[in-house]
């Protein structure tokens, strides 16, 4: 099965669950991005600010999501070139992005550390509500949901269920918090079962292309 056939099969399953498929293109080639975009894939994700900037300029006809850690001195790349920011986890970086954002507000997801791993990015679940309130005071940003990653060797279903419950609680307070971005190449099917509205797939889509 080639990349396009594999993508079509996965996309069918994702769309059947009323979710969006994000193609994580951070390690693949421009050729692979172009092939998927030409086939109809409209959402791509990058984790390096400069690469997001470059690819957003090369492929302006698709939607670009930023999913990686962000240093404040690179906030301008996200503010100017991202269509959605998935890794918001502190108010200082959010303020730095907001300072460079002009025009319509940038849709954002708060990244929550649901794995319990110290090396993982994200705000603690107990601090998510306070961060939500702070971000909502920034008119340049529009908070639309939560993102989280399960531990590699943990129980993905338990972690995803906990984040979904947190999303539901916050949605009751702030109606705009609807998105739930969970699930990657190893656990995306579980994520769909647990209510994901977006899943992020990289290696399972681009395995036939060399990493860059």
C-alpha cells in the first residue's frame, strides 16, 4: 500500500469519527507534503518554528498547525504563519505570540501534561483552568480547546478520558473550548474512541519517505 492509499484509508476512519486528520510533516520532505496536499490533505503540523514559516510560505493553500515547544524569541513565526497553535502552556509565551499577531485572533489549544512525565511539555491539569482564564484576556488569541499526549508505555485510554473530562468541564465554563487534540501514530484509534476532534499522524503516514 503506497502513501496515498494508506492516507485515504486512515482519513476515512478519522472522518467517520467526525474528526480532523493532521499530517505531522516535521520529518518528511516537501515532495511528500505536496503529494498529500494534491490528494486533498488540508491540515499539516510542524514542531519547528522556522520550518513552519518556510512551509507555510511554500504551501499557503493548506492549513498549518504548530505543535512543538516554543521559545518566546521565535513567537513571531507562529503569530505570522500558523493557522492554529497547539502547544500553549504558559502565559508568558502566549503574550509573546499575541504581541506579534495582527488581524484575526489565532486559534489556540492549551497543551496539558496528561502523561505525568516530567520531560513532557504542558500545563498540569490542576492549573489548566487558571491558564484558560489568563489566555482569554488576550484578544489576539482565541482559545478553542486542549491538546495532550499519553505516556509511551502508559494507558492511553485513561489519559485521553481524563483530558476529555477536563475539556468538558472547561467547555461548561467557556463555550469556545470544544477541540480535543489527542492521539498519534500509535494510539490514534483509541483517541477517536475517546472523543478526539483532531489526531496527529506522522510516521504512519510518511514511513516510505526518508527523514529530514
